[in-house]
C-alpha cells in the first residue's frame, strides 16, 4: 500500500516474525525494505534528512543479514544494488549484485532494480525488457506499479506513466505520492493547467503539494508566482521537508539553468534517490551540455 501507516504495520509484524524465527532470511530482507520505504511512503519526501540516510544504512545491514542466512535470496541482492547506486554511486557493484540476484529465484525486485540501472544509464531498450519481465512476475503489485510508472516517466512516456499511477490510486485512493506524480506528468507533458485541480485539492491534505503547484506555474512562465509558492519551503532549507530536486525542477521549468544546477548539486550532496536521474530526466534536457551539469553527472558516475 506504500503509506506511512502500512509500512509501520509491516515493520511491526516483521519484527514479530523474526522474534519467532531468528533464522528467517526473508523476514530480515522485508524488514530492510520496510525501513527503506519509510521515506518513499512519507508525504513529506524529506529524502535529504540524516534520519533517512541512517535508515538506509540499517536497511543495507538487514539485506546483508538476510544473505548471510540465505545466499540465494535474490531480493536481498536487489536491496544492496539499490544502496550501491544511491549511496556509493558504484554502478559496477550494483550491476554485480543484480547479476547475482538473477542467478537465484525469479525476483520482481531484481527486474525493477535492473530497469532503474538501465534507465539511469540511458539504456532504455534494456530497461523496457526488465520492466516487461517485472510486469509478468507482478502485474498488479503496488510497488511494482509505482516503479513502472516512475521508469516510464523518466523515459518521457508521460501518458503511460500517468495511467499506471491512476491504477495505483484505484487500489489505494489516499496514496499521496501517486497524486503528486499524476500532476507532474501533466506539467512535463506541457499541460500544467490539467494538474492544478489535482494539486490544489491535494494541498488541503499536505502543504508540500504547493511545490508541485510551483512547478505548474513555472511551466507556464509565471516566475513570480512560482517563486512565491516555493518561498515558504526555500526559507526553511535545509529542513524544507521536500526533496532538493523539487526546487531544481521548478527552476528547470523556468529555464533558470544556474539555479536548477545549484539545487541539483544539493540533491547530489545529500545522496537523494532523485539525483540518480540527472542524465535522463526530461526537464534537464536543455541544460545537459552545460559544464556545471556535466560535472555533476561525472561526479555521480553517469
């Protein structure tokens, strides 16, 4: 379900499972995944926080514990691959973990991990094959659906991405991140006016939706309005409660390359998951040849 409440319930139940069977490898992996997903399920998206980084390290330790107990547990290799990508920018190690996972039982997590690795490296045809395999293994699972939707969004297939997020909402109507992303696909597609009813309604439940409203304003060239909408969050930085890359997207939609790159650098400094899409995010196409942008890509190893 990928809500803060459901992830917390998962963690509690998994701890009880480990209490009953301390040798149960799959429970250690799943507990690591629950901790990893706490930030993703949160409506604050405060991915730059130290607390999130600590949870991710704890996740990696749990994935290793699972592999100690069961070296053939494919999903745990996928978890370590994600950690290698986000925190160490070690693309070779990530691919080695994914290859090790492929040698085990069929795994949605391995296929999704490979798809993201391929997308981040601009290898879209290979990514699509892994997305297809993931869909065969898990056609309706919430996390798999979200991953497919995110991948298609990064490939610039906005309407298809939006359809997947809408399917998620049919099963979990309160899922806030899916609603953000539906709004974002309209903005990226060049129809920001279509996003506004979604975002303004969402803002009544979570103030951070205002950042996406700023993106919509930016996409229509309303710089002063975009800056006004961002200002309450920018004033709180570095405790803004939103991802640094959200600021970068507003400035990218405004065509302000210097400011966009400044916020992307902050995203990279905090090892945000979003920083890994530097080389492929459609919003950054106009600045891809800028020396400062190229330097960030090189730093992340893309």
